[in-house]
C-alpha cells in the first residue's frame, strides 16, 4: 500500500518546486534575513597573514559566504536570465535564511544562549543539527569555488574559524576539505568546471549541482546524526524526512533558483516542531504546511519500507520530460485548492 502512495506524495512535495516562476525577484528579509547587513566581498572580512578569516558560526558571516559565491558566479548565469535570477545557488542562502528565521540554528540543548533572543541572536550553535548539516552546504561549495579559481583568489587565502567544540569534525580550508571529503569536493569542482564552459546547459548544470548537494548532506549526516537526539521526536523525524526527500528533489532536478525555492519554503514548518505536534493537525501551521509535513513523513515511510525501491522508480520516471510536465499540471491543480488566486 505504501508503495502505491509514493507517487502522490512525490507529486505534492516535488511539485512545490515548480510554483510561481513568474514571481517578482525580491531580496526581502522575508526570505533572506539580514541580507543587506551581510558581507558581499572578501574585503569585508578581516585579513591575517594574507588570509581572509571568516567565522561561519556567526549568522551574517556565514551568509556572507553565500553572498560572495552568488556575486562571483553571476556572470556565468547571464546567458540564462538577467540579474542573476537563474543562479541555482540561491537555494543555499535561502535555506540558511529559513533555518535562522525558524529558530533552527540555536543551541537545542539550551546549555548556552547561542542563537536566542536573550543571548547572542546571531550565534550559530555547533550543537544544532541543522547548522552542522548546513555547514557542509556552505563551507564545501564555497571552498571548492575558491579552489576552482572563479572566486578570484588562491586556494590558500581563506581560513574558516573552528566552532567552540568538536573542531575535528569540520574542515576549515581548501586543503583540509579536500583531504577529509575528497569525493564531495570533486563533485563541487566538477560543477564549477562545467559552469565555466560556454556550452553547458542549465539542465546539465543542475545535475552536477544536485550530485554535489546530495553528497555534501550524506557526508554531514554520517557525522552528525546523533545531534538529532537534542530535539523533540517530531523535529528529529522532520530532519530525517527532509534528508530523504532531497534525494527525490535531486532526481526531479529541482531548479533551486530564487523564485522556486522562496515559494517552496512557504510550505515548510515556520518553527521548530515540539512534542505534541502532529500533522495535519498543527493549529498554527497553514493547511499547506500541514499537508507537506505529512507528505514528507509519508515519503520517508515509503522509502524505508521499500528499501529505496520507490526512489529507483522515481528516478526512472523523472528521466522523461512528459512525466515532469504531468507533475507540474497535477501540482498546479493542487495549488489552486490551497490558493484559488494562483492562476489569476
């Protein structure tokens, strides 16, 4: 029965990625908190012994790494759309902004005031599972970009500061990331290599992006799975569900441009889940957030019960353009139910 439900769950979840491609491109604090206050160039960071020193455990500093990455890659996306709108690296800072806005970067153990309003609101806790997983989707793509040459500096000119503990679990510069996570760094480098090729298509580049993205998450998950123990059962379950659904998003070539990701995030939980939260009956969530949260868990159960056979089938289906177009049509019908003004 679960395997029969898998397609409907995928339609609802992955379909969100196609929403509102005509949405106005707006870098508002709604999607990117403190974006205007974050560094946008290497000279905004301090320099010691010829190296730029970046503290990725401070929210604006980590967000600044994404901002520089977007600025430095903008010219490679001009052939797809003006004003960097089709830069699929937007998905990375948008997710980080969502984590910050929803309180997922704070210390879940409450042993410190890191991230809390009563303490250092801009602090990113090393005990946060979300923050640690995000590190692998910030440090690795950023340092791989430095190594590729597209950032305009040499590979030994950047040093990331370590967290307050568990320093050995994090790579801090190009060479240490290459030695600790060679396969993932190669995948990010492959993306940047093809990005610089004039003949690369948007579709092909998305494939390289998702290969690197999924590899980064798998590296992080193996190291930080125990961090989920700091959370309520619903939040820990959501974290596990999220990691599984990303495999399906990758197979469907989720276009992680600003408009799709910013719209998609409106369907995600607006706060950390607590004991007693059970979708689709969470009163302070929208109907869509409740349904998507339920769908995430359904997809996780389908994937687990089939030994990921459902993912294999999904990958085969997503190889055809017809299946992707059908997915879009079904999703638009679903979206109209939740938002009758969607089609005008």
